């Protein structure tokens, strides 16, 4: 992940401790989902739905039948504990997915992870 590509998420990477991010129920649920045998497929479905906004468009984006994508989303919703049927649920999932991606950047556990640029002093 490139630091310059973070946009507003850079605020989380800069000012929110990893412990606070890892303590969020939605982040823990995404991490739990990723550990399930079907987790990678379910997370792909969630990402596609968040990006596309509808099951049919998300299914087309990942080359699945819409009923297959809907089944994967349903499995994800069961673990996440909330619905992805409305924009608020999709935003919640999208933010949790992004925060999970930021965790190595915040903790420094992943080599090459996004890091804040060096701060420059005014006039320097």
C-alpha cells in the first residue's frame, strides 16, 4: 500500500493506535472471516459488493453468477454480524476492510508497508 494512495485513511494510520483498530468489532469480524475456510471467497464478494453497490454488478465484476455471489455475501454477513444490503452496511464493511489493511502499516509488522512521509520543517 502506497502512503500517497491512502487519502483520508492516512489519518487512521497516523493517529490511531493499532490497539484501537484491532479492538473494533468490525475489524475483528473481518479478521475472523479471513480465517474461515471460505473466507477468501467471502471477502472477495464483500469487496466487490462494496465497490459495485449491487449484487448483480459485483457478480459480473468477479465473474460469478449473482446467486453465487449472494450466497458468499450471506456467509460473510453471518460472520460480520450486519447486513450489506444498504449503503451504510457496505460503508461499514469497506471501512473495516481498509482498517485491516492498515494494521501492518500502523504496527510496522509488514516490510514495505505504507509509512508516513518524513515530516519537513517549515523552511527546510
